[in-house]
């Protein structure tokens, strides 16, 4: 009788753990959706969504220039 009770108890614990994992993913997705909605409303109320975002077109000649590998040492292939 004790072994049957322990199997039932162990099964109930396992089921509770699996059930908790499945609801956790749904809760996290719902939480992210609510957070995105709240941030959108906050931006609308504060007027941040109406502010134009500056995009700077800065380019650096050093970063945009191709890399010159003419003076690089020759690579030796090992057999």
C-alpha cells in the first residue's frame, strides 16, 4: 500500500511540474505583449512618438576604405 501511495504522489508532483512549465511560456508571451502595449501607450501620452529621430549619415573614410593586403606576408601551406 505504501508503494502505491508513493507512486501516486510522485506522479502528482511530476504532473504539477509539467503543468507549471506549460503555463509559464504562455505567461511570458503575454507579459511581453502587455509590456509592448504599455510602452506604446506611454510614448503616445508623453509625446515621444511625435519626436523625429535624427539619423546621422556619418561615414568615415578610414572605415569605408578597402583593406590593402598588398604588403601582407605570404601564407605558407603546410603539407
